[in-house]
């Protein structure tokens, strides 16, 4: 069955900050939307999968050992597997994340990710 999803509406419907709402699955990958504000996660690595961040509203900086990359609404980045990174979110940002199922967990997502 086909299901249309408006990503910004789905992100706006998330109740509270830092809660990942799964909006779809694709070939073993999970698509989640989240709202984040005033949060910096610890540097971490995903050894088994790349990770995609797409900003729907607002913006944030993705820090790596190579420096920081600022992302604004409409922009995306794919973090290659094995790259140490951390999102630094100062103002309210809403984004889509796509990663292999099992990549995100409570330890690397700020403790609020639920399977």
C-alpha cells in the first residue's frame, strides 16, 4: 500500500524535542524525523552504515574531525560509515535522518531513540 508523507508536517507533529518519529522503512533503512534545539551529542562513529541528515527547517552544524559543516533548510549530507561526527544544534532544527536499521540507538542519539 502506498502512503504519502509530508516530511515537514511529520516533523511538526512530533511531540517534544529529541524524539525520533519513524516515518518509513526502505530496504532495511529507517527514515526518522526529529526536532532538536540546544543540543550537542558526543562524537561517535557508525561502523556498519552511512547516515543521511536532511534539514527540513532551521539549521545545524555537523562536526567531524575535519571541521564543521553548516546545513540549512533544504540541504543534506551523507556521513560515510566510520567517520567520527556529532551534530551541534543551537536553534530549533527539524530534520530527516536515514540510516540502516539498528544504526541509531539510545547510546548515540542522546538516550531518547526508541526501537
